[in-house]
C-alpha cells in the first residue's frame, strides 16, 4: 500500500499569508479534496467518484495523494492540518464509522486510526452535517445566528446543530441524525426505515418517491419529461421546475415533509435559521415556499416569526465543511 506523500511541515516552510489547510470531504457519490485558508478561501480542489467496490484504505490513499498534488498546483506551500467531513453515523469519540447506509464497505472502518497511520500531521474528522453547520457559522448563512441548523439534503440526510453559540454533537457525536426519524408509517426507505426523513429528503429517497409515482401512473402513461430518462434528484427537480405535473407532485410531497421536519426542529430548538444543503440549495424555490407553509401551520407563531429557512449560498460547501474542521484542528493545536 502506497503511503501518500504528505508530511507535517516545519513552520519555517510556510509562506507569508494565511496558513494552508487540507480538506477531505467523503461522500456517498463523490470524494472531494481541497486545500484552502483559515478564512475560507479554497485555493485548489478536485473530486473523484466514490467507488463502492474500493476499500476505504485505497480511497483514502488516493485522496491524500491528490491533496499533495493540490498543494503543488496551488503553489501555496505545504498543508499541515487536515479536516475530514464524512457521512454518518460516525462515532466521534472513536473516530470510526458505524453502519453507514450509503457506504457499505466503510461500515466499522476506523477512519481516524487509519489516517493517523498514513498522515503525518494534526487531523480531525466529524460527520458532514456537523461540519456543514460549522462552515455556515464561519462563512455562510449562520454567521449572525446564536442557534442554527444545517440540513444536508444530499446522498444522505442529517442535521448539524449550532446551539447557543457552540456546536452540539452529543456525547457520541450522534446528535442530528434526523434521517432516522420516521415521518410516515409507510413511504420511501432511508436509513433502513420506511417513511423516514432520509427516505423523503435525500437524493436516493427522492428518486424512490418518483419511481413509486411512475409505477402508480403506469396505466395512465408516464410523464413525457421523465420517460426513458434515468431519474436523479436533479432530473426530477428540473422537470418540476419546467412544470411537469408528476414531477411537481413528487417534489411537493418532499417539500411538505421538509416542512414537517422543520416544524419539529423549530418547536424543539427555537433556531434563528435553518440552512438547506445540496438539493435544497440548488432548487430553493421548489422547497422553501411549500415548507414554509407547513412550518407556519405546524409550529408556534412566535417561533415561526423568528426563524429563517434559507438555502446555503456557499459555493464549495463540501470543501468548506472540511476546511471548517481543519480550522478547528489548527485552533486546538495552537
């Protein structure tokens, strides 16, 4: 097994300017690698598809080699501190994955233990929802918020909590695993549970919603916009945006479930802002108005009047989430 050519540099090697950080964003569909600065500037980045047949060790080795190449490409000097954002459930105190529904080969993998054996520098890892809310607090829509929630809405569905001016992870790092919450007794499956939040509000879950509707309409003729096309969340949302009735019905159902989830979170945590990640950030007009209607009907009026439901506007969310983790490593190291 090749050892990546990344080493903990001597302080004199740093060039003038903000210290360089390394970021690794592990996702169910892609792996993101980036180098950037403590003020959230991404200097260089690269992505490659997640290969479910590839071992986690081989994937990490490839990612670290790319990080080494990126520091040369950006001509920024060596990056010492590494931050990793990864899908949950992630056992934070032990630095390892549990049963990750979208990365079966990674189940039980000791991520931090392996990284420490091949990366010669300070590092930390946390689930992507927690890393996401950190990035929103530092550079995004939650900068002015005392209490904020970030919803990933990506290959998986989790929440990151910024409560009372600090990150709240729970004793094992499992706070915010909202994907596991059941909203309906039946429905699309996510996290191994039918009718769950992840079933309605993750990419694969939304595809299930569309496939179920296509099956229901088989005798009536399927939607012309989706006939013969591989249904993805983007295809579904673009069809809804173009006025396709079936696609709009599917997206409206998911947006309604988003409103139900937000109502629960608002009544429980009284946040200043809820920030939507990937899918919600890409198609805010399809999700936010409908979700706000549900939120208004279901939550306390005073809580509704306070909260904002907004899309993330961070251009490089995955990279910045991992950079936020790396920044925390740097601050702790100091």
